[in-house]
C-alpha cells in the first residue's frame, strides 16, 4: 500500500480521457487507489439503467482516497446533479481504530493530492466535505441522491452510521454501493452491511467485492440488471444467490473480455459506435453553457 501512496501523480499532464469509458478503459490506471474495473463497468451499466428509467439525483462518495472512483463519478454526474465527496484526508484521529487504519493504508493522503488528481480529469472540483462521515453529512438533503458509494472507514460503528446516512439520502430509484463486504480484514463492514440486508430493508441487487443495493421500490431490480448484463461485452452474471429471501447477482468479468484489451475495442459495432455517440453527446451536454 505504501507503494500505492508513494506513486504521486501530481504534475502529470492532463490525460486524454474525454469521457467515462476512456477513463475506465485506460486513464484510471494512472490514479492510485482501490477500484476494480469490474465495478467501474458496473457503475456505467447502472448509470445507463438509471438514465433510461428517468432516475435523477445527486451522487455521493464516502472515502475518496486519491480519487480513483470519485473521478468516474465526476463523469457520471449529469447537468444539474452535484457530486459530493467526503473524506478525513489529513484530519485523522491520533489514536484508535481509525488512526491504525490510516497508518496502515492511507499514509501520505492529503486533500490537495486528491484535488490535483481530480483536476487532471475534470475542470471543476466536486463539493468536498473534509471530516468524518459520521459527523459531517447531516446537512445533505434527505432522499436527494441517486448514487451513494460507501468506501470510508472499516469500523463497524462507523459503517452502521454510514448505512443509516445512505438510507436517509437515497431518493427514488437510488442505488447504494458498499465496499469490502467480503474482505477478510474488514469484518466490521461485512457485519454492518449484511445486517442491513437481513434486518434493515436493504434490498441487495448484486455483488462484486462490493454490495449493490437499494431501499427504493422504484430502483432497477435484479431482473433489469440481469437483462442488462446479458448484453454486456465485459460483465456477466456468474451466479445467483438468495440471502434472507432476497435474490442477488454475483457479477464477474466475462472470460472473453478479461483475455482481451480495452472496452472500446471489445464493443462490437454498431453497439460501439452507438455507445460512443451517446457518451460524447452526454459530455457535450454536460459542458454546454447554461442559459
Ligand atoms: C479504501 S479508501 C477509498 C478508496 C477510494 N474510493 C478509491 O477509489 O481508491 C478509504 C478512504 O476512507 C477514508 N476514511 C476513513 N474513515 C473515514 C471516515 N470516518 N469518514 C470519511 N472518510 C473516511 C480514508 O481517509 C480513505 O481515504
């Protein structure tokens, strides 16, 4: 991990990443952090499903580190939607569980390093909240978010609070994503998130090493996600499971895709051309000056 942190990217030229797909496909490799391409591709697919279903709302990430996943969220935010990110950055407690986690994984993290990374890809910074997710998100409006990524503390108590925050903030059609729900060194995350599935009405949709779910009746459901993934060039449903009577999809990369190179090359025409056109139009729409 110290190798990751030691890989400074400040000062690198602005990469050629005009859209989300190019970022996922190649440019994200230049940003240190923890964000599996499988999840990046799934975020694009979910974003597309939300768009098709007319779901709108802001985006939130708890735990940005140096911006690897936040930069993708910056591409997904549509005109009028706000991306908010929350991290302790250098404001780490001196002792306790969080301090130990910071010393082990996040040494060298600063807000300015996150900002420098983010600005390599986007003209403007997101709304940045520096502080603990347990104390600094109270002002965010209830039910106004369509996508919440929880990737902050691994402490059981903090994740319990993050679950409650995500539930409060997700609006109609909103999707929440929790990281590290199977990871051996994060039992607190596993306990808090799966407890929400069993006891707190969290409807699971899919898993990678993250859990994708919703509290909304109007969100995309397992059937819609399964249908979308059946057409996906790089993702597939590896298996289907049921937890506490609730179905969910286990998502894997398709073997064909894993063996080949970039997403842009793997999409076959006319699908590739159509997707590229859509994404370019979205970027243009986002950059167009408002009246
Ligand atoms: C695993 S990293 C996030 C990885 C990141 N999403 C990426 O794409 O690489 C976890 C982050 O959560 C932050 N964090 C830890 N505890 C937190 C808390 N209570 N509130 C907000 N952020 C926290 C850490 O400072 C660290 O940057």
